[in-house]
């Protein structure tokens, strides 16, 4: 009878171990998701993901975008007002369209938002400690709605750390 109990315990332990390995494999396989946005059912997918990202972030939000439109400027400022620190790397102010420069100034003057200039920003990246999203284009709701874009979402901590290293390299030396 003792041997049967030992085998049952060993069986449970092995089942648990197999389940743990399956979860690890699923976590690794599902850590990078590639989707298309801008057509058909996925027309607003990128905008939805970005809005969800901004609204659900509980720690620092890091953004790389050539420029930001009125809609996202408002959303970013609301997140900063909730106490979420924002670090935005964007093109130099003089590279923004004249009518958009007021948005740059508003973002730059908002408490909790640090705006860093980099004239070589040509892509869209948003990340925090849980997820990173990469795509092309500006942080502009209308442009993202009318563009067919590939969205790469990453949830693996090691890859997010690598993205953080790349992000840090874009900062001025005194901020690294």
C-alpha cells in the first residue's frame, strides 16, 4: 500500500512538472506577437492597443514617436496626471509642423512628462516593464487608422530589457 501511495505522489509531481514545462514553452512561444493593423476587422487594432496600453500602465511609460497628435497628447497628459511618469523621445521641435508645435510645448511643460529630442526618430515604440509595442509611423490616431502597419508586441522580460537598452542609447549621455 505504501508503494502505491509513493507512486501516486510521484505521478502528481511529474504531472505538475510537465505542466510547468508546458507553461514555460507557451510563455516563450507567445512572447512575441505580430499582427497587422489598418485593414478590415483590424482597422483600429493599433489605436486600440495603444489606448489600452496607456490606460492600463501602472509604471513608467516610455514612448518613441516622430510626433504626437492632439488625441494622443491628451491621453499622455492624462496618464501623467494619474501619476504615471512618461519619457517621450521625439523629433526636435523645429521638425514638427508649425501647427503641431503647440502640442510639443504642452507635452514638454506637463509635470511628469520628460520630452527628449532626437532628430533621427522614425518609428513608433511604446513600452513599460510588461509589454513593448513596435510599429511604424507617428503617434497620430488618424494616420494609424488609415495606414496598414505591422505591430510587434513583446511580453518576454529579457527582450523588453533589450529594448530598454536600445531606448537608453537614444537618451543624451547625462540621462543614461
